[in-house]
C-alpha cells in the first residue's frame, strides 16, 4: 500500500529530539523498511525551522484565526495538505491528531487512520461525531483510550487497541549502555526510582510526601529521573517551588538528576530496586512502566488510565488515588522494603511480563491493523 504519515506537528521524525509518539513512529518505520511492506511517506516538522518558514508560519497564524488546533499545528497541516492533494495514498495515518480528518477529507480519498495516544477523541470532544465519521479506523494505545472513543458510539467497530512497545534489547538488566554521571547519593538497601516528566499529573509531589512519611527509614532512597526544575529556569513555577520545599528535609535521600538522555536510562534503572510511577491522572499507556518492567523492577503505580493493562498483580502494586493515596503509597514502599523476598518474586514476574511489549510485536500488530 501507499501510506502517508502525518505526525503531530510538534517534534520531528526521526525522533532526534525525543518524544514518545515520535519514537513509536520510528519503531514501525524501521520494521517497515526491514520487511519492505509498504511505500511510506512521512510528513514531519524539521528539526530546526528556517527563518523564512517561521515568518510564513507567523503570517498564517495572523490570517487563519479559527483553526481546530494551535496555529503552529494548523500551519503544519496546511503545508502538508498542499502536497497530499497532489498524491494518491491508500491510507493516511494521523498520529494523535484526530481532528486532522476534518480538513483532510476535502483533499483526499485515502482512508484516514488515527493512531490515538491520548484521550483526544470522546463524546465531549468538539465535533466528535464528525471526526469519528471521517475516520476509517482508530488505533488506540490502550483499552482505556478505546473506551473513551466508544463514548461517541457504543456500537463502535472502528477501534482496535495495539499496545505500545519498547526496544527490549536496550532495557535489559545486563545491557551495556553509556556510563552515567555519578549520583549524588550512595546506593542503599532500598533504592526507588521515579522516571517521567516533573509535573503534577505524574504524582511526584505525592511521592515526595510519602518519602517524608518514611523519614525514619534512612535506608530508603529515591532517584528522580526526568526533566526537573533544577537547572531549568522555564520550570521555576509554583509547583516546582512546592516540590523543592517538600524535598528539602530529605535532600540526603532524594537525588534529582534532571533531564536524562534516553540512552542513559537503562543504567539508571539498573541501580534501582523498585520503580514508583504514581500517576494521579488517567495516564493512557506510559512507556516508563514498560521500561521498568523490562529491567525486572517491581512496580508501584496507580489504577489510572491504561496502567492496569501494562502490568499484573504478580509484578505491580496498583493503588487508588483517593484521599488515602499518600499513606497507601508510603505503606506500599515500606512493604517492599521489609520483604525483599517479595521484591525478588515481583522482579521475576516483571521480566516475564515485559517480554510481551517488544517493539517488533508492536510494529507487526500495527501494520496488521491497517489491513482489510
């Protein structure tokens, strides 16, 4: 088939600047190239936009006030459509931008497939029924996201869940990766790791609060991996200040690494005993869970979004994010600290569960979903 891919319009593909969506696109493009399946064209933003294009985008934003998305994204779609209208594609894949379908229907007869990574299409979405009608198929990253789409049509036949994958070869406990900087703390009998964006939704504040409630257990330490307020002036907001304040009393037991290059992640995770991923929002299908699982880490997380689909009762403790969440989070950490044999059993279960989420399985299933 002749396929076009419309990326999200924010980060470039290949994923040289990161991005979970863009990395997943890289995975299935690599699979396609190796197996020579389809003729694929990718429409993506450049890594660095030249001045003339920035000026053109500014003019577009001034003259087109009523777009569905942010003017930056609308400009990307506008430019891509100039080329799409001259081509004949069998399928156009819309990466996490379902409303692209509203404009693409005007310039192409291709079947439109939305690869939906977030809760961007449900009964409360503006023009939801019109968007849904114009999509031939909707590939969701979790059954949770699928259930949200089905609030538009209870008799839905368009949605299919294809779970995300990761490069399991890179996330092995014996993998050889780049050396990491020296941590600010000595490793302890119980080393927790949090990885992800440093924001409210990821539950990092609640994790710091839980650590404060475990102040008497000096052998429990925490590594926080991710884009941090330290060294990032644009993140010096009220939330960052609150987090700093809460962590101050435990500065000898909590290490903030700041941004960690993806190639370094396995070596950081290898130094941990337990991964804590305390999302307090409906996280669609976080790859941080898959990475920790692949490294054989016991997992403490929450019953939110697609997280319960990633793990099992054998390798994860899933908590409710209710009024008792912080207390229960502290209790779960303490439970694993006091029962190393339980950690060992959960570690074995994580390694076994992790095998299901290989990038090869993901890419193979993704292309199967485009058939028929």
